[in-house]
């Protein structure tokens, strides 16, 4: 939860970070512990209300789809219902503009009309005979089918989004049917089930909610807000927090943030560099300076005097108490024990960042020389799009991290 709060600290919802950190943590903990599949966490945006009206639904929820006449007559809640998932239309199709059918009598015309109605009613009867109480379809469910299901106390929804349909399928089980010709008694391989289905009013919108799903655990975060920009930014912020919490659960080790771990690594590398002779000492010293870019950038972005704060950090890390958790305090423009202040970062993120930066720097330094066009040497000729040889990218790339963190204790 503290990792989620740290992630939300610089976001638009930072004033409610404790509230959203609890929601994000509960949502991730709801998932299956083995996979922690974040695709089973949905984020739905609802206009209106305060940010504190946001809520977590321990199940699958999606916005009510377009409906025809007869929808209001359908029941809106079930306990332990069977769920049928379809990918076909349940409505009468209009003929093409250039279609032509020649008949010799009104009886022949009526036979064509009766056959068309017979096809749609046969599909609907096949769905009802399976015993399903909730019917969802990726394609349209017309007014005839809607009224047909309403007369038989069955809930239906057409034009369900593909993402929502996929989450429902994984949560309730069953399979998406593309035809009704082979439906039998609605076995476990065809129909899904859930503990409860209901339609809820959230703000000005109505949502279909599946809870108590046996096949896969899922969660849906309902975000409330007054503007599109706020809701979009909130969704991105919550997604970042979800990924951080998932990573913290899968790799339950953390390091102090605020540039604390970089300053401590820099101190250790400097101490080791003075014991080495030759050019390797210069490389290690440059690596140590590069690690200080993180706290320096934090100070610059916050508008602080980076030189003064970095001097305080070096003195704090060199103190005799041995505390390596001192980092940049963005509240007081000074240093603070970031571990005690709950400014944490997953250790695996730091490991990957330092390893990737070191490998990128080594790749740049492996370039012996660059080839230049002689015409570019002439006065007034435009220069190459990217310059530099062996040392061209060294200064920038050395201001990054390395594998030394793997030896940190």
C-alpha cells in the first residue's frame, strides 16, 4: 500500500493518494496469487461525483449497453445464474438494397417471411433451452429477442465490448458461442456461472456487475470525477500504481527512494575506486558521479538548489550512524530518511534500470569510430544528424546506472 502511495504521490490524485492506494492494493490482492494477471483488473470511468465516491467492485463490471424496448421488463438481478456468451446477432436482418426475390403468389411471399421469423425464433429457443439466465453477445440483440427474453425472465445485453466480454469469460467460465446449432443442455464447457449478477446505478450510468465468479478472480475500479481530463489522468495514475503493487507482491523487496539508494551506491563505489590503480579508477569515479544524477534531477525538478541538497546527502551518508536511507525531501528542500517516510521503490525496478543503463553505455562505448561523409567537411556544409565518435555518447551514458547494485546488502 505504501508503494502504491509513493507512485500516486506525484500524480493528479495525490491529494487522495491514501484512498486510492487502498483501492489499488485491494484490487491487486483480489487476483489469483499465482498469476496476478492485471488484465483482470478493469478501470471504468463515471462522470459526476467526488473522487472519494470511487469504489472497488470485486468482480467484473461494465457499462450498460444499448438496449431496445422490453429491456426494462427484464429482471435485473440473479443469484447463482448461468451465463451464456455469444458472438452472433439475434435480430432480424434487413435485406440488401439490390436483393430481389420473385414470387408467384402471396402464399410464397408469406412463406419467406415465416421462414425468416422461424430462424430467429429457433435461435432464441435454443438459448432459452440451455437454462441460461444471463445472455451476453458481442453483436446486436434486437427488439424481438429482447422482448422474447424478457417474457421468460432472462437478462440480455448486446454489443458488449470485446475487452469486457473476455474478462467475463475468464471469470465465469464457459465459452463464446458463434452458433446455436450445437447447443445441448448447457454444459460446463458452454455456460458459465457466478455467485450473483445485478445491475447497479453508478452516477448517471448503470453497470452490469458479476460477483462471486469461480473460474478467475477479477476486480473493477469505478473512478468518479467531473471532467474527461481528470478521469483520463486518474486512469493512467491508477494503472501505474497497479503495476507497482503487482511488482511489489511478486518481488517483495524494496529500497528507499528519493535518490537514497543511488547516493549510497555512489559512496561505496568511490570508496572502492581509491583502492584501485590505473584507468579503472577513473571509470569507477565517473560511474559514481553518474549515480548522483537521480537525486540532482529530483532537486532540479522541484526547484531546489541541487548543489546544496547533494552536499547534505553526501554528509548524511558519510555519517557514523550507518543509515543509508537518506534521500531528497521534496517537502522541506532538505534530506530525510525516506524509508521511515515510506518513500519506497521495488528493488527489482532498480536492478533492471541500472543493468539496462550500464549495458546501453557499454554498447555506445564499443563503437570505435564513426564514418563521415567528406562532403560534410567542406565549409558551409550541413553537419551529420548525429555526431561524435568514441567519446560522443560517453558523457550522457555514463550518467546512468550499473550492475553494482546486485552486490548490495
